[in-house]
C-alpha cells in the first residue's frame, strides 16, 4: 500500500498536505545529476544491460538506399546477439548531420546567398518541437530493420524464424537543455517494415548481410629490369567491404564513384586502392574495424602513438564519425597524463576528432612557448593552423 508522508514545507506553510513517497522519488530522479548518472550507468557500465555495437545506425529505403544515421547503437548484453535494440542520440549531432546535406560550395569563401538558402532549407527540415523529430522515427525503424536482418541470418542458419514484431527504444538528449531527456519505445510489426521493401520485401544480397575485413602481408614486388627498386619492408593488404567504406568515407565515395583507375574492378571483381606507405597497418586495421562495425575487435585503450596514427588515417579518409564514440574515450584516458606527447600530436588529434578545448589549449601553448617556425613533426596538420 502506498504510504503518505508530511513534508517540512507543508508544516511551515500550515498545511498538512500528504505527499506520496513515489512522487518524492520521481522528483529526485528528475534532477539532471541523477539522469546523467543513470545514463552513464546504462551505457558505460562494463557489465551493464547494454553492449555497445557501433557509433551509428542504418535506415534502409529500398535495396539501393541505405542511409547512415547518427546515434550510438546498443544490443542486449544478456541475449548475446548483435541485434541492436537501443540507440543514444544527441540533438546537436542530428543538426550537424542535417547541415551536411546542404554543404556550402568549396572553397569555403563568404557566400551570403548560398548561406541564406542553406539556412532556409535547414529550417524546413527541423521540426518546431525537437522532441517529436521524424529523425527519431527513422532511427527506431532502422533498429527494427537491423533486428529483422539479424533474424533472417538466424533463420538461414536453422534457428527460429522471424518474429511478428520488433521492440526498440531510444534516448534523445539536448546538450543545451540538461533538464529534459526524451525516451522513446516502439513495437514495430514486420508487416510495417515490408513497406520499406527491405529487409522483409527484398532478399538482401550476401554483401549486404555481412561485412568482412581481411588482412594479409605481401612481399614487395621487384622490377626484373631494376633489382634495386624493391621497397623496404612488407606491404599490408586489406580486403574490405566497399559499401561500408563508401558510407563512412566521403573521399572513398568520390574515389569509387568517379572515373578513376581505383573504381575499375579487376578480373576477380575487386577494386584496388593503393596508399602511400605512410599509414601504420595496425592503426589502419583499427579504423577499418570501426567502419565495418566490428566493435568487439576495437581496443578499450590505445597508446598516444597509436592514436596519432589513427588520427592521420581518419583525417585522410574523412571518417571521424565512425570512430567518434571510441576516440572520446581514448583521448580522455591519455589526456589525464599532461606530460605525454608533443603539442603537434594533440593539435592533430583534437582537430580531427573535434575537441575544441583541447585544440585551443595546445594551439595557445604553441603560440606562447614556441620559438621559431612551428615544428609539426611531419604530421598532416592543416597549413591554416600552422600559419
């Protein structure tokens, strides 16, 4: 039976108004500090109820239209499957993704008419009530589609068939409003998913159902006419999913979508993209595992040298969003030791992974304490930053 208690405020006001202890509990849970603690426990606990899968989700509309959506995706730890059931969204990241749809002309010179048109288009996309954003519905449907895809794989392997409905949920937080948090839950029927033609209406291809990352080391080739042309050290060869790479990297999308030699398949149907021997193979494997959603293969902690090598690759491929969730943790762990690394290292890392405070402190340090030209140590730091 629900108990009622008398509050001190009620005594002082001369009113013995009973207050439900459940109401008091709800009031305590409504504080921003309690919500933050509960959210951290839900998402970040090592043995918590949720297991992190990847820093983004997918929404499919037809076989040829697969959209990557912002929102860290989680699965139930107790179930032990890779089927996503929960998404964590930030309003600011959703806004950034919408801004990317209407990118300004390059080079980015002041262009007031283009900026005005862009602002008007964004205004048409952004709802008046951010807590009722259609983007949230797309994320929930995408979770159900991924679950359906996972069930299709289980069915092919001989287990039970696909259920009639899929349960999904998501949380939306607003960085500018710590007092509110939106929680969404839905039960989406399989019949409803078939309206989008995927994955229920059309049978996905093998390439769509799974992704693979394969690595091998090969000996450098030697020109018979010039024996001294052999390069030092072995070469690393990665077999990756072009579909995942194109979705994660705008540079890869431009490369494979244009009239380049890399876009032409060989006799085996493979496309080859050769990089200069400046990328660390171990760091490249970390980036590829993140892009392919192989989060169980990603390290919990990395050294500063590894983080710098990862930043070089991420900057080149322009795929920071794929590693954003992990990079924040890696940066936090390393930055606790203020004497690790050089200023150039931290300028590159903070610029690539969008850490404004870290970027500001290190650039100010370089300006105040530097003598002569800035020594970037061969790192690919933008000339505009060095100048």
